[in-house]
DNA sequence: AGAAAGTACTGTGCCAATCA
DNA sequence: TGATTGGCACAGTACTTTCT
C-alpha cells in the first residue's frame, strides 16, 4: 500500500434489478461491460478475475473485433490478394452463390462449427452444385484463417474433417481408332485440333493460343508459349506453371494433317493463330463446344471431353514406354504426382497383358492335353514370331 | 510421402448481337 | 434468317504448393 496505486482493472456493481454487472478495462484502456449480468456478487467477481487472467496472459480478444460481417471481411480478403482474374472471379462467385447467402450477414465471431456443418450438409443435399461445396468450404477456411491471424476470432470454425476434399472420377481413355473417328467426324477445320490435343498433349487454352511460329512442321515439334483464357472476354496468358512452357515432339502420323490444316485454315503470318473460327476469329470454348458435341454424337461417344484427349495421348506415351520425366515434360507438369497417374495406367495395362498371356497359356496347355493336335492358334502376344 | 490447401484451368448452357 | 460469335453465369476438374 506504500502509495502504490491500485490498478483500476474493473468493478462489480449492483443494478436496480438486484443483479450484478461487471465492467472491466481492456488492454486498450476502454471500460467494457461483461456480456451478461450475474445472480450473485461472487459469480460476478469470479468472472472478473478470469478476465483479468485472460488479459494478463495475452489471450484476450476484443469482443467487438469479430463484429464484422463475414461478407464484408471476405470481400476485403479477396480484394487484398494478388490473384489472377480467373481465380478472383471464382472466389467472388463462390462467396456470392454459396457462402454469403448463409454467412454473409453473420459476424465472424458468431460463426460456429455447427453452423458450418449445417451449411455443408444442406448444400450437399442439393442436386446441383454439390461439387462447389468443398471449394466453398476451403475458401471459407482460408478467409477465416486470416481472421484468426488478424486476432478477430479465436479459432477457425471450419473444423470439419475431409470437408475440403474433392475426388474426381477417372476420365476415360480413348482408343487410337476412336480418336481418329472423332477427327474424321468433327468439322474439317478442327480435325488437326483433335489430333494435336491428343498427340501433342495440349490443353484447350494452349491450342487456342497456339501461333503458327510455334508449330514447326519440319522439326515435328510444337512449342507451348502462351495460353488463352476466357473470362469476361478473351485474354492472353502464360502457361499454368514454369513447366508449362515446353516443346513437345509430334509423331509423323499426324504431320500430313497438320500441314494441310496450316495451309487451309490457319490465320496468316507467323503470329497468326493456328486455330481460328470460320470468320477468322479466335476460338472460344463456348463456341467450339457445339462442334465437339456434334462430333461425339456422330461417333457415338458419350461424356468425352476435349481434355480427355490430352490424357489419352499421355496414356499412349506411357504405354510406349515413356519415363516419368518424359511424361512430365510432354504434359508440362511441374510435379511428378500428376504424371504418376499415367504410369499407374501403364502398369495396369501391363498386368492385363500378363493376365491374358497367362490365360492363353493355360488354355493352350489344356487344349494340348485334350486333343493331341497342337492346333494353329495365332502366336501369343509378345511371343517370337 | 501423403493430405490438405490453394490456384488456375475446362465444360455447359443460355441469350443477345452480328454477320454472310 | 440461320450460322457464327460474344458474353455471362454457373458447374466441374486439374494441377501446384504447403503443411504435417
């Protein structure tokens, strides 16, 4: 008591109602009332003590800090990030369509894990847009992680195991015959596009952005240097990653078609696009998809996407014995994970061949035993002729 | 190394504008 | 006047990077 001033941390007072109110001073010096009143003075003092300890340990959160709506905070979050147009757009859509209808007006500190769980369950019950749920969840998680870092909320309410995971179905692999059937069926102007997507392992955006000077018919190579994306108007971009810049060599098989295509359909000059519309306009997904659908119909293929050609071509390359590194280079992948999928496919194929081989041998042995005649079956696959 | 998070791309459908 | 093109909203998928 030697003149030491007692810290004015807070006080308890009796209200006219007979209940007790607590007020405490936060680290910022402002006096705040407790969120509720107390039956007894004892309970009120106890609460004040706990609050004191919380502040002393640096665990205190400004209760008003989280009093910012999720919608506003998320909008700022997106704005502050250095995102590409496309991603920005995706995030804005996810917020508007999936998150804000539920959380937009809620205060950050009011969102509980149970709310998130309920939201997710409701969304997953819907017929459409199920696939957007994990994406929206991940975005919300990321936004709220920032809110935690900003000390606006104590912890992230997005704590649902596996909610951010997506599993996509395996895409089909076409046979060489099917690829050529498609190439025959599609408008002649896009025949080369089908072949190049397959045997050059190219993405749509890479095909749409391909310029004549990057297609070397003598060296049989295609250089991937720029891509086209299509969001609120077309714009030129760069490949997905560093590895996306690449040179892919092409099989002789398709060179005649490519040559003919360039002579007949490509835009003029080295900077001209290899693939253009009837009126010389740059290709757009939305417009191309009709021709693609028609070709698929004509051939009787269902649920085949243009992108599947890229995978198909890669599976061919894997089956032809390309190494992991070579596959990565062809596809323009920067990590081995994606390419490993195709090696998997190759292994399965080899197992299939081995199985068939085994069956044939068994059959043949059985046949030998049954009729003494050896028969004149064709040779086994891989057997010396 | 595998899971999780983060980012960027592809696919579909519809409607309006424009061109041949 | 029908085919082509542009624009947009929404859905779906592929890939890279970071975390554990």
